[in-house]
């Protein structure tokens, strides 16, 4: 099974390392990466640096793309209909309450809107606030959180995350509630984006 990763950050790099160790073939595209990240990615067994188009051929495609580059990057992808897309931009400081910020909600909804024929699943990484911790992933329990609307895709991602040694939790209902609250705010970023991109005919 192939895992495509588009964009490397602390979380996606760890996902790449764990996926490669679990026996997955990992295809990494990181157009904005520095030499250190490139060398790190090249050092992962069962992983290779590839073009954007090749990374998009993965059975699961993981996106870590800044909001400013999101539309351009997605516009360069091949047909992604039926693909499982894992959106990883945005971190949460309190996963139990889903305190992720409006920007995180915005980028997830933009991704889903730009890939209407794909199944987009949001992946949240809990942040350890202690200054001595360097990893973004809770090492004691390896908890990780996800959300989405397509049940089979969520089940696939849950199985994938378990294969990687995580303890995954589904926050779909909480994300839905957050989206509802954000959209009720007339001048929220998410509401403004929806008004701009979904104008009535």
C-alpha cells in the first residue's frame, strides 16, 4: 500500500517514518523543504522523494500545505476522485475540547471544497506545551485525533493510524459543531470564504 505525503512538517515526517517502518511504501513531495528536511526524508527506509503527481498516486494522500498555497497546490493535482485525503494543517492544544482555532477549520473546509469528489479526513496532532518536549505527538499515549464525514474513509484512516502505533480518536461530531458555530459568525474567516466561493446563482 502506498502513502503519498505532500508537504513535510513535524507531524508528516513522523507519519512518514512510522508508515515506512510499518511496511508501507512512502512517496514524499516537499517543494518548499530545506536541505535538512530533504536529507531526513531521504534517510527513511521504504520512502522516496517524488514529484507532486507521483505523491498523489498514493492510496492515502496526506496534505501538509500552508493555507496560502492550498488552492495552487490542489489545482496541480491529478484527478483525486474517490481518493482518501488526510488534511494535517493545524494543531490543537486541547483535543478534548477541540480548541483548534478558526484558521485550522478554514483550511480543512477549503481542502474539502476544492476536492469535492475525494474523501477528506482532518488529522489533528495534540501539542505538548512543556518547553522540554520537542515532539508534537504525545509520546506517553501516542494519542491522535481525526474527523470526517465519510465513514468508510474514517475507518480506513483509523486502521492506518493504529498500524502506525497511534491510539486514534474520532472528533467528527465536535468538528461539525465547531463549523456550525463558526459559520454563524457573520465576519468569521470561514464564513467570508464560503460567501466568496459559494455565491448564489
